[in-house]
C-alpha cells in the first residue's frame, strides 16, 4: 500500500509504502508496480532499518528492493543537495546508501532510531526537518527557475528572467537538479502532461496544454523519459 501527504518541510512530500507478506520476494505483487518516473526530485528513503538517497532520474527507475516497509521524503526540485550535502549531479540516476554521504556509523544509528520509532515516517520527517534547519537557506533564484520551467516558460527566457547567462544556469542546474535546465523542463512538462492524462483529458489535448507540439511529441517524450507508451502508462494507473 502506498500513501503520501505534504510534509512539514516546505515543498516536500512524505510517503510510505508497505509490502504484503509473501513467501518469496518475487511473489510480492508490489514488485510488479509501474516504474518510478523522473520528476525533478530527490528522495531520502528509510527501507526497514536502512537509509538511502534516490538521486534525480533522467529515465524510469524500476524498484528492485526487498524491504517490507518504506518511508520517504521527496524534496522539491533543487532543495535536496543543500540538505544532504552533495551536488545533485553526483547522484544522477543512482540510489546510494546514506552512509556513503554521512558516514556508515551515523547512517546506521539514524536508521535504527527510525526503525524503533512508533511512526517511522514521522521520525524520518523529523530528521529531514532537523537537517534542513542546519543547511543553507533555499536559493530563491533556483526556486524561480523551477517555477518558470514548470509553467512552461522557455529556458532562454528563464535565464534572462533570473539574471543568469546560459552557462551559469546550466552549471547551477547541474548542482541543484542533477542535469541541465532543458532536461528539467522536459521532465516537468512530461509530469504536467501525465497529470492531465490521469485527469481524463484526451492525449492530444493533454499534450498541447502541457506544452508539447502534439500527441506524437508527447508519445516520444513518454517513451524516452518514462520507458513506456501512453496507453501502457494509463493502463497502469
């Protein structure tokens, strides 16, 4: 079972996932869930007693873990690197143990503390809040970049609006988002389109409203970024 809610940390989402008991990991029905699609975000994840970091994806990620209980906090695009202490591009398309970033002993201690808590999700959220309080404040310029790209504004126009040259924007985007602004814009556009499709809009209308040239353009982007077709995606939701 999967559930999520807005986290107490600004712009973040707290989620939980519990797998059903089965005799073998391959028997778990949740193992056949649809892949996790790129969304511009990074996650801090507690899986039973381990802490993991999910870096920013440029392609669909197929879960392969065998933990039974998960709790995660999905940071808003660009927010996680300052909190976790690592440039986003170092974790692009990767899942790594938190111990590689914070040290094995500290990560083990924190993971065990969360496992012992009555509500692991709340304990993970508290950890994220404490860590964020010690981190540099969110960069309003990067938040403006996300807001403009998510509204469908062109990359060049966004760079001008925030007062950055193209190279500066690309460099800062690598550190904050894990990839350049054009890739982030494509991912955010795909998420807008798929949200419209889930809401029941016809493919062609969802494509144009999200900023794609036409339905064929959306179909190509879905295949490239999500690793599936539009019809297969709809069937899995």
